[in-house]
């Protein structure tokens, strides 16, 4: 990680598990505060174990009190098992982002095809992998000028605080009911009529 500490195109971290940790989450909070100075930041995150620990709450409270960048982070949580229903990133961005990363990987592999024997594995360096991710991220961002899927994802998930129109959210829920697993989850989470 020392090698990547001066890297400026992205914020690159590595963990032993290759998953988000409490420490990485805290660094992400500080990164957001620095990136959006003098701003109230509303962050909607899932209920993964590394996001909901008391230790993380204490660290976030300290960051908010220090007010180093003039920013404050306020958290909202998505209930366990509902990320595919109303987490904007999962609903609209994960699939196209992973597709773009995969496409860059396959392009890279196809360029290496003549250089290696069929039974040999093609290695991808961390630098190349980070480049795949950055290029895919930039591609998704440039597409937002035209299609605004990220902004629309808040309507789809029923989380747009500036709109009372839930038409897109209801269409999204209807589409999920076609999947038996999601239909069962929705049925179990339906509010009980207490009349």
C-alpha cells in the first residue's frame, strides 16, 4: 500500500480479505469529507457487519466533531436482504460497472493470446487491474451526462427526497415480483393491515 499512497488518479487500498473493512470504511468517510468540503453528506449504506459496528460509529462521530474539512456525514442504512430492492448502487450501477471492467479484462486477454501458450494463465498486474477499474468508472461517469441512470436510480429505489412520485419505485417492485425469491422477500416484509 505504501507504493499506492502517492497515487492520485484513485484512492487505492488493499486488505488481506479483499473485502471492505471497518478501517477502510473510515478512510472512505474521511476521503468523502475531503472530496466534499463544507458539505452535509448523506450516505446510504447496506447493513454489512463492517458498516454497522459501534467502533465505526465512534470513529465517525470523532470525524464529524473534528470537522477538519467542514463536512458532516450522516448515515442511513438499508435493511439486511434488501439491497437489491432499494440500494441505488446495486440496482443500477453494479452490473454495468462490472460489465465494463470485464470487457477491459477480456480485451487485455485477447491482446495477450498470441504471446502465451493455451494452457498458461495470463497474469494481470495490480496496476492493470486498477486501470481497468478506473477506465470503467470513467466510462460510466461519462455516460451519466446522457442517460443519468445514477440520478434515476434514486427514483427507482424510492429514495429521491425531492420527489413524491413513486411510479418508478412501484415499477421496480413489480419487476422484482417476477423473481420468486424477491417475491417471497417482499411478501414477508409487507406491512400488516391493523384495521
